[in-house]
C-alpha cells in the first residue's frame, strides 16, 4: 500500500469520516490493485463477496441491454462502491488504467460500526469543532466573506434526528440547507418503484442545496441511519449568506475580458438538458446538469468556466455553485 493510496481512499464517502488510525485498519483488510485497460473487474449477474472502490481512472458499466455508462473516480466520491449489489447489475470494464480498492463486504459493516461509534462519541466542544472545521475546509468557503461566515454560524439552528427519520423527501420542495453535526445518513433515489442508495453522508457534509438553488423539487431522499443532530439554515439565509457570494453573473461580451483579467483560458459549459444544434455555441461544451458531477474529472481547474442554462430553472446557478464547491472557478452567463 502506497502512501497516496490511503489519502485517495480517505476522500471517499464511506471512509472520509474515519480517523487516520481507523482508516489504516480498514485499508489493511482490503487490497489495492492496478488494472490495465480492458480488465473485467466484475461481471453482470455474478455474486461477489467484495465491494470495489475506484480510486483512479474510468470504468465502463455495461447493463443487460449492452448500454454503456461511464463511472469515474469522481463518481466514487459521490456514490462509493461500484455497483455494490448482489448479484451485480452491470459488468465493469476498465476504459483507462484503474486503481481499485477491494474489500470484503463484511468490512463495510466494520466501517459503519466505526462511524457510528465516532458519531456517538462526538459531543460538546469536540463535536462543535469537528463539523465546523469540515465544512470550512470545502473549497466553497474561499468565496465567502468572513462577515458572512460569522453570520452563517449564528443563523444555523439545530435539528435532532432519530434513526429512520426521513429528513428530506424526494419530490418535496426545498426549504432548508443542512450540515451534519452528529450521525450518519444515506441518500436514496427512487425511479420507477426501485430505490437506490447513491451516497452515504457523515459529519461535516452538507445536503439540500440543489433544490434551493434550482427551485426544482428535491431530487433524492435523505434518511437518518443513526440518531444525531443536524444544523440547518432557511432558504432565505442560504441565498443571502452562501449563494450570493458564490454566484457571479457575466455578460456574453465580457467573457474575453474576464479571461484576460484572470490570466486564464475561459470555456462555456451549457448545462441545459437538451439543446438544438443551432442553439449551441460551437465553442461551448454541452454537459447536461445531471451529468455534470460525472464529467468534472475531465475539466481543468486551470480554466475559468462560464455556465449557460435555462433561466426559469436557475440550472446555470446550480452548475456554477457545484463547480465552485469542488474547487473550480465558475460564473453564470446572463440569459
């Protein structure tokens, strides 16, 4: 196990809240392996007693209809293990050289136990510092003025949760932005009667911003797996203290001067779901918002991005927020 392997593993949702000691313990119970292009990581319909986490590279996931879906190391941060179903629903083939961490599914239970113990023991000043520090370390806070940060923590209100509580329900309108102070939650998406877990959330992580920014219904349910405490702020406070400093609108004829001022190459990303050929700028990238998270690994943090969307749904604002939250520099293109 190389030192950077542990660092990469620690960024993934299931492992990010573990202490360095616990993370090392978990890592020693699995294996890190480099796989060349074309390697079949696992086959559809096969039973598998291991969970697989993509740390570097890109996979092709092939379903029963032989449709391909890309899965990148950026997806691992959001979704955790690759197709962690029994049996597998897809086949996974390495599109590029891949670094994969594999561990017995029983180790996943050990991770949950460690996280639950950590959440239960995080009380008082220690818990207060823990969630605040994790939140403030996100790249988003480089854009937030100190006065806003002070006001933000004054506006947060506590919200207690018990295991099984549905904190956010898919399809409901947005009302609050949440940060986890204590406890573990899972993010679950329902499609045609089938429920899929897409993320595990722990101390210092946030959720709820998509619906507040876009004015669209909640796109997933968030359910408490343990008892704990959330900190939340209203939509109005979120827009005033977090969204306003992060979202800056530029005019089309200002893009060139923006790049010159920042001494960086600019690029337009069109995040509308569908765009007629005549409506797409030849110099723009068309990445529908629902695919933006999975395409971030292909974007350069050396560039400045200008996001075009449909004004009625404020999807451009959400795209710019997401990129800024992940360490990019992004602006919104005025309609």
